[in-house]
C-alpha cells in the first residue's frame, strides 16, 4: 500500500494537506514534534472524511529521531511504503540579521533544510526501488523573493528550492518526481502575528490564501496526473510576486 507522510501535519497547511490527500485515497501519516492534541484533531478530520491516518511523532531536525521513527514504521508495515512525502514542517523566528542570534539562525535552518534532508534521504530508497514516488516541498515566497527580517527563513527555503531542482534530476529516471510549492501569505497560525489588513493591500487578489488552496495544489503534484512535472517551483501567492 502506498502511504503519504506529511511533516508538520498537525496544523495549518499541513493539516489541510493531510485531509486532502486522504480524500484522494492515501492512508496518511501525520508527523508532528510536540502538539499531540492538534495531531489528534487532524486525524479526526481525516477519519471524518472516510480516510485512514496514524500519528508519527518525531522532530525532523533530529536525525536519530527521524531514522528511528521511520525504521520502526517500516518494520510494522513490511508490505507497504511511503510513496508520497510532503516536507512541510517549519517554523519562523524573524528578526533583522544584525540582531539575529546564532540560535535563531540554526533553529530555522535545522528544521527546514536539515529536516528536508533527513526525512527525504530516509525514504528515497523505497521510492527508487518501487520506481514510483512523489516528493512535494512546501517552500515560500520568502525563498524566491526574500523578505526583510527573514534572512534565516529565506535562506532555508531558497536552499530547499535548489535541492528540489537537483534531486529531481537525480531520481527522475526511476519515476520519482520532486517539486515545490511556494505559498505567499496564507491564513494559518504561522501568519497570525502579521498585519493582514495592511499586507492584503499589496496582494492583487486582495486577501490571504487559504490552507485548502495550497493543499489542492500539493495533492495535484502528488497525483498521477502530475507525472510529467518535476523540478518545478509553483507559486501560490495571489499575484503578489510573479
């Protein structure tokens, strides 16, 4: 059976992706680091849609935790494999670079960039053996355009964009696609502290996006209909930056 793993799947965009992938027929693995209550709520939403989900807690920034959790899952599912990986786990820790502390830099790069590496590397072998896989990396407008106060976040997301393009060329011949989606301002917990009224005036569509709109795009890239799309970064930002 082909499973889908969504890192950072307990809230926001990750939750919406879990629900949408379940609607498409995938059994979903909901990864989270610490908020079990939110992950359980995501599972409840998936099951309400008639889908199947299980929780898979680990911190994507800790390589030993990643390897242990995914190895243990594989041992319990010898006939199955994770065919769809959505690298969504993320965090913001914004400040101007001149005041940025080492911990702020490393926290953001560890979760986004190292997390992408640790999880993807672990799952690639099965995808390549099965000659089928879909990897979708959730990046950001910040990684394309750069945003002031987010040099750490912009660097992390830009790094994943480069990795997306390189990895797509490494694995394409084995039927594995690697793409990225780059949301702009999406109404989630991560953007709750932003001035939505002021920011939406900069957006041609005059509103923040919805997590479900990003999830629809991710689900398409995870489907067989997107089999000839790889190495792409698709923006979803209401026309804010093209």
